[in-house]
C-alpha cells in the first residue's frame, strides 16, 4: 500500500487507481480482502457482510440496491471529509494554534485524526465496492 500526503484528489493526481481501473493481473493481488490490517474498528465491521458477493449466479458483477446506493454516495462523503480535513489542517497550521488552551488543541487534533481515519475507511470501502461491481 502506498501512502499519499493529502486527500483523494492528491492521490488521483499521483496516479492512484482503484482496482477496477487497473488492468487485470493474475496472482495473489489483493491480500487485503481477508484482513484489512490494523485499520479502524469502524470499518472492519461494515466490510464483513458484502464479501459474500451477489445472490444470483449469472450476474456476478451486479450490486444490490443497498451497495449501489452506498457506492454512489461515497464520492461526496470523501469530498466532505477532505474539505473538513483541509479546514482542520488550516486551523492547526495557524501560528497561534498551540497558544490556545490544551483542551482546545487536543480536541482539534483528535478530530483531525478521526476525520483522517474516516477518510481512509471511506476510500477503502469505495475500492471494495468498485471491486464488487466489476466482478
């Protein structure tokens, strides 16, 4: 996995592609399917259900309505998270940010960390749904 500083648009600008956009490669490509690593606990629970695939045998690349809707909503969710992260980075980079009381600083830094984790989870979920949609 390659880590990119910045948001989704920075990742795309650096050549980031979803598995559905990449050429098919035979082999042990995505070992992340079975275990998503030490990611957030929020995302691991929501990823367990969709790995069963579609119910019909002939339409392997067809997503259920629930997953299609989730896939359609994820780009906006990612944009919203990136916007909030940018706001928080702007606050943190102000010269007098660390002159504030410790509770305010810790609250802002905690929110920044939480938003970044949510963004990572959302992007991983998007990749997973794209893989499901492509078969």
